[in-house]
C-alpha cells in the first residue's frame, strides 16, 4: 500500500461524496495503490450511511464508526492503527483542505526523505474569531516546543508510516503531533504552504473551550515528555526544596531561641507563637507529600491499557 488517507469526521455527510471523488481522481492519477479511511466520530447526520454507500461503490473506501463522540485525537489514533500505507495523509472532511496537495506531500516524504510534512494555511478562509486564537496558539506552541512550524493545527499533514505507528495521540493532542513526533526522535519535519478553501457545508467545530484545552494539553505534553519516565525528578525536586526551606525555618527558630536563652539570657518568644514556625512546618509537610507523590507516580505506569481503548461499533474493510 502506497498511501493511506485518514480522515476524521463529525457530521460532514454533505461533504463526503465530493471529497472522496476528488481523492479518487487525484491519487488515481498518481498511479499509486491507496486506501481512504473515514473515521466517523459519533456523527448524527447520516455520515456513516454515506460512508457505507461510498464503500459499496469503491472498496478503497474504508470506515470506522465510534459508538459516541470521542474527539479528533482518538479518531486519528484509530485511523493510524488501521492504516497500511507507506505514507499516511491526514486531512479534514469539510472540503477546506485540498486533495491536490497530496502528490507534493507524498513526494516530500518519499523523495526528500522527510518524516513529517505539515501544511501551512498561509491564507485562511476562517472568521477572525478562529484566526486570531490560532495565531496566538501557534506562536505559543513554537516557543514551547522548539519546532519551527507556522501552523501546528492544520489538518493536512503527511507522515512516514513509522511515525504514525510509533506515536500515541489521545485527548486533544492532535494539534501537537509534530511536537510528539519530534520528541520521539523523528526530527526531519518539513512544512508546505497549502491552499485553504472556505467551508461549503455545515459549521466549524472550533470553540473557545478547544482553544483553552489546547494550551492545557501543550503543558501536559511538555510535562509528560520531560518527566513521564522519571516523575520523581519533578516531585522529588519540589519536595526537597520545600523540605529544605521548612528545615531551615525550624533551624532558624531553634537558633534564635538558643541565642536568647544562653547568650543574651533574655526571655525568648515561644517558638509556636511565631508565624515562621507555621510556615516552616507547612513547608516540611508539603515536602513529604510531594516525595510521596513522586514515589506513587514512579509506581504508576502512564501507559494504561485503557488509554486508547474506544468502543467501535462497526468497521468496514479495516
């Protein structure tokens, strides 16, 4: 299999026929063996019935249907597991991504030797309520990830098969696949300016909650890659700092009391009457708690068998 096209979708029935027809035309002209994997993320508009109709006319179309809406990342992860192509292309189902970009994306992977190519919607046809948060999001992601891409959130991407088979996408982590791939050692990451079309049918799924969740997920990824295999390095360091601060506070109070008692022979204030006593005590307790959290985290594997288990109601060709 040369190419697998993985397309997550939610309530995009009206777009599917035109999208799949365009894919057949473009990839068919390339003379490559391919499959189109449509992952229905709990649609309620008849998208699955449309997928089955398209499959009946061309067996290259394959489908995966979730029992409920899980999100784009789970849909991509399930599509990645089902993909057989040496090059895996992802794109959105809303007709805003152009299938005509696929030949060049394929060439950049197979000829230029890149691991991942991310599309860059340099000219966007989205409302300002989406473009402004997207620019802010991309700026922050570049700064934190050190991956120099203009458009992390572009759904149109190409991957070498080894990339999608060795990364895990969950939660809302699809925005950070280039960052995840980079951290997994796939360092040949490129970018291509791609055409972006105005939406023809339906409405955007973008909302403020996705923007906020995106930044939280970025912090989660940064933490997991740095401390996921060694959580004690994080919790232990904080615990040590807090315990040392608490111990220094206790030592200061005891020294002060000893000074008053034995050197100046004056009445020293009771240790428990001083605010520093409670600050130090609290710091020591928190330090011990952080140490305990570190030990527990070391014992708990983040690779839970339930991490990417979803209820798939039906499969067609996958």
